[in-house]
């Protein structure tokens, strides 16, 4: 079921998450509101995905996205967290994040330590970079979906 819904186009406001991505992991994530998370297909598999992301009408960047409950942190609420493979100078809470989820990397799993989790995320990022350099994935980077209509910025 992971691939049936892909590519999946999604857009929503960036909200404050659990505050662990940057602080504990050194890997900042942009979190979607519950409303956006609830709009995801209910049968989309929990796990790690890759694709393209854009904040506001900014540049389109590679991204890794996690859908699920983060077993390491024992979340009770499903979340969708996007790590954009780019360094931003400032936070962008309240901005509109547009993502296209293209492919599936792995299922969600628990880790024995924070180090193991960080290491797995770094591997996911490297895998996403490799996949997104493929010509069939590069074309989605140019999709009109990433151009917000004037007034929605």
C-alpha cells in the first residue's frame, strides 16, 4: 500500500512539533497540522518516504518525510514530519509547505538508542538524495504544484 498513492501531493501550514528534531537529533523537521495529517490516505503505510518540498514560493528542495507514530518516542498521535535537505536561516512556522511524496524508503521501526535513530535517518537522507537524482524523479521538481497562486504566499 506504500506506493499505491504515490506521487502524493500535499500542502499545509507548518506548525510547531514536538521540538525534538533540531534539538535532540540535529535534524530539523517541518510538521504539518493534525488537519493535514488526517487528510492523508488512511491506508498509506507508516514509514519513511522521499520527495520534493517547497516553503512558500521558495526554491524546491529534496526532502525525507516520516509518516507514523515514531516508535522510538512512543507517540500516540500520528504525525507527518518533513526534513528538507537544505539549510534555512530562519524557522518557517506559519508558512505554507508544499510536498510531493515520490517514493518509499523503509517502514517505521524502533531503535535501541538515539545514536541508532540518527544513523538511520542519515542513511535515509543519503538514499533520498540518490533517488531524487534519477531523471524520472527530477521532472516532478518542476511541477506547477510548487507555484502557489499569488495571494497564497
